[in-house]
C-alpha cells in the first residue's frame, strides 16, 4: 500500500495543478514514510516541503534552539566524549528538543523533525551532522543532555534529543558499496 500511495503522490506532483491528498491509515502503517517520500520528491523537483505534524497526533511536542554564537558552539563541542568536537567549527547548530508531557512519542517526533532538517540541509548543499545527546555522557561522566541544557538555558520540561551541526561541507563521502547494501538488505529486511 505504501508503494502505491507514494507512486500516486509522485504522479500528482508531476501535474501542474496543486495536489490535494490525505493519507489515512492505522498507527504504524507507514503514513510518515509516505509523507517523507512526498517531501523528498517535492524538494528534488524544485518545490518546498514542510512536515507540520510528524505523527504526533498534531501535538507538536518538538521545538528548536538555533545556536549561532561561536563561544556557545565551542562549549557545546565538549558535551560528549566523542562525536561532538566538530561543533566548535560549525557555522551554527540546532538543538532538537521535545516535551514528554505533550506526547508519549516525543523521541520519534523530535527525530523526525531532525531528519527533516538534515534532508533540507543536503538539498541546500550544506554540511550537516547529527550529534546524539540523549542517553550520552561527556568524558567526565556527566550527562550530555544536562551539559547542553545548562549551556543553552533550556527549561527542564524539554528533553534534548540531538544537536544538528550546520556549515560548509568538509568533504564529500563516497557512496556505499552496493554489495554491502545488498548484503544488509538480505540480513536486515524481512520479507513476507
């Protein structure tokens, strides 16, 4: 059903008149995947796309904090033992947060919002990298989320899922080895 829906959406987006479509389905059936595919198709064809309510029943539990101050970026670069140091050289970073009291799927909502930022950055030709914050520690054992919360003065009711570093691309990565991808598909994808 997902493939058919995505195909129908792609056909609608090739038309000159605006698309008017609603995708209905049970929880977990893949509506968000269809929305993400539609966004990808739209952006690749030169249009703009926005994900207004990533699966959260329209509750909007996620929020963002854009960090442009160089001194704050340097401080954030020490929030983890490994994998955050490049924040010191980033043009900016976006803290992706959510409120568990608003939605029980706050992690999923914030992660979907973060992925949307990464897709948009790629489309704009920017370098972007996800820095995992939730459930991570700094070299001194302090919780990474507490460090980021203190640096950015984020209220306690908001949980910090990740930071997205943005800037000029430092390097272009090679595409994945197709043999490895085929092996992973066979090992990780169940077919029925």
